[in-house]
């Protein structure tokens, strides 16, 4: 019996040593970060900044692979079905938990967001801002709600697709303000912003960096921010909670996920490297210009925010059949 127990202990120690050695050797080939959206958006920019720092620190090429489509589900599915070895990662944002809920409720999700991924690290918090064309005679979201009580107004709001963040915001706002707007779905943040700037749609929204320059130039109007506090870069723009729309409050983020069953030692190494990357002085300055806050959270915190936001928005997505 003693020999049997001794063998078990020896095997356990050998496994730990092997796992530690594998993590120390990792990476031995290029790493791919899948961005489930077209190039040019905030998530893409964050991914490329992080990839460059990781390339420098890990001495292996880290490349960004844009795989837009299906509200981010196409790229996420690629990662979910990749080998769990740390060489294929997903740079996700708040759209990931929301679209995952929408597609699951519609019984067409190709993966399980709760079980098919491991958290790596929240790279940055990025405020989400609801914006409007300057022709809209409302300075904030509360005034927009009052304006739309006029049933003769026919306003459109844009989103990046069914189940996306702005789709959930738009439908929740309509419900809580008891108003109506038509939903126009776009294939990305860039075409949405173009139509918003031209006035073809009246209301939109995205991560702050997408529209910060236009807001500062007066080409777009910031109606509200969705975080729990005002953002320093736009101190005069009230939060949704301040305006009576607490149901629209959430934290915007960009972060890395890996396939489920990726070895813990590899996850921990990726987390450490990501945290160091986003806290590098060069990246802190770049993130500040985007209106983003460097985080570099634990892997547990990354997974927790996904699960928390899925739980938060499941009732409204189910109620409104946002598929």
C-alpha cells in the first residue's frame, strides 16, 4: 500500500514538473489572437497594441486575425474549437456575453460561452457612449426620451447587429422610456458611424474610442455613458444611472479568452504577460488616448465578468427576443 501511495505521489510530482516545464517553454511558436470583428474598431486596436507588446516580451510572433461575422460568433467559435494549448486566443468585448445569450436563446449558438472558454485577463476597461447626430435637439438621454414622446417623430438607432450591445441598449431604452425607434443593423462600428455622421440614423453608440474624435469636434453628440461613474475624458456627460436608466449600466471591456482545458500553467503565463503588457508606459499612453483604462486582471476576473453580464442581460434578451 505504501509503495502504491508512493507511486501516486511520484506521478503527481512528475506531472507538476512537466506542466511547469511546459509553461516555462511556452510559447515555442507564433500565437494567434482572433478578433471577431472587422479591422479598425476599438477591439482590433487594443488587440494589435497588446499583440506587439507580447511579441516583444515573449520572443514569439503574436498575430491578430480578424474574423468578423455573426455578431462576433464566427471568430469566437474558431477559438472555442481550437486546440487548448494557448496558441489561439480570443480578444473579446461586452458583445461576447450578450450575443452569446441571444444566440443561445435562439438555439443557434455554435458554442457554450459558459463552458467552452477560460479567462486570461481583462486587458482594458473601455467606456461605452450613446451618441446622436447633432440635429437631434436633445442634450442627453433623458431629453431624448421626452422628445420621442412625440409619436410623429420617426427616429432610427443603429447597432452592430442582433444581440449586440447597442441593440440591447436601444430596445431596453425603448421599453423603459416607453418610446419607439426603428432598429437598423450594421456589419460593424465603422459603417454605423458613417450613417450616424451623415444623419441617416439619429442615434447610435459604441466604445468611446470609436467616436471620441467626432464628439470632441461636435460632429456627434454624447448623450450618456454606460459605466458606473462619469469618465474623466468627458466629465460633462452624465451616466445612464444619473438619468434614470440604471438598467443600461454596465462596464465596457476588452479582454483575452482561451479555449477551455488550456493548461492552468499556460493560462497563468499568458495572464502575467498580458498584465505586464497593458501596464507598460507606452501602452498606457496609447490607451489613455483611446479613453481606455489599463487593467490586466486575473483570469478568474475575466471569466467572472462574462458570466455576470450574461446573467445581467439574459432577462431583457429573452423578453425582447433579440436574436
